[in-house]
C-alpha cells in the first residue's frame, strides 16, 4: 500500500516543499505533498533563496506552487507532518474525530539532532536556507524508515 505523506509549514514556500522533495527522494514509493497553514503565498513558487538552496542540494523546486492546508487533507494523507509545534497544534485543531491520519512533529523523528521547531528561513540568507536543507535531510532516513515500514 502506498503511503500518503503531507508536510506542513507556514506559507508552503520554504520548509515544507524542501521536506517534500527530500522525502520523495528517500521514499520513492510514497505519494508526498506539502501545504502551508496560511494563505499568503497560495499559487506562488518557493522563495528565490530556497530555489538556489535546492539547486545546491541537487533538487529542483521550480514546479512547486504553494497550497493551503485544508481539512480535506485528513482524508487524503496517512501522515501529516508539521515543521513546528505551532503547525502541529493548527493541524490537530482541524482534525476530524474520525480521521486516522497520524499527525507528528518533524523533529520527533530525530530529536537528538534537531531543534524542536525547525526555524523558518523566510527572508534570510543563503546560509540559513542551506542550514534548513541540511537539518531536513539529516532526519529523512529515520522518517522514511518509520513511515514506510
């Protein structure tokens, strides 16, 4: 059975699209997507800085377009992963009682090496984005192992 995984951050232009492509590479049999809790960037692509960081990491985010997290996602995804405790709270507040989707905090897959809340690089420099990509990548093996087992 194909696992359905959704990554959620604030605007869906920095952390969650990066997590989406990294997880897709780590777990090619999964169906993976991303969304944001806010509506500010719907339809926009990733930040220019994130596009450059993705390229340096060997990925292409140019086709990504931001979407907002909706209650319908609970019926479409087995796993919904928030980048911060605030994202997880937002997701849990929307979760229908009948949903079987597993909601988790991204850092819970690698708590010894990651900050509880993955910092938002929005508006920051290349080095900050590269750091975000390294943090995301460091947890992908553990995340893929747990979700795909």
